[in-house]
């Protein structure tokens, strides 16, 4: 095995994704192992890990598998290193900009929800402090 390749267990540890989740993303076509060992084990590269990290970061923001696939296809085309017609390049950049805007909005929404949750927890804490009976001295 080449030192540039990792087995799925190492990838799972590095990405904090379960083996099952990584296999699911493979089945849905979001990530494809770069190689297979002689024994048939999946082998991944740093590029595969980076791709899984994009997916992992999109998931808590509520992006669908199709949205993840669409963004990854756009970034793959942009990063392929080949000369793209300017119209196609601009369309791909617009697509990535759309995802960036959606991500920023979803992060803002999560911050609002978190602030409300923290206020609620603080209210409960205050209620408990007010209603705890003082202990009697012996």
C-alpha cells in the first residue's frame, strides 16, 4: 500500500465520520475511493478526505445529498486545472457563490437558534437558583 493512501478506518478517524456513513456517501456517488488494495480494501487520498470534509460541513447546515453533489461537481470542474469557456466558468462560480450565500444564511439562522436556546437554559438556571431552599445551619 502506498503511503499516500489511507484505509477507510483512518479516513473515518480523521473525518469523524462512521465507516457506515463513508460507505453511504460512496454508494450515493458523493465520494469514490481513489484506489483499492490487492485485498479489495478501499483506499483514499488526501483529496478524498478533503471531499468528505466538505460533505461533513454541509450536513449540519441541512444541505441535501443532491445539493452536496451539485456543489462538488461544480468545484471539481473549477479545480480540474483545464481551461473552461468563460461562460461555463462564470456559471460554475455563480453556483458556488449561491452555495456560499446559502451557507452564510444557514449559519446565521443557527446562531439565532443557539442564542434562543442559551436564553432558555439561562432562564431555567435562574429559576432553579431562585427556588432552591437555603440549607439550615446545624
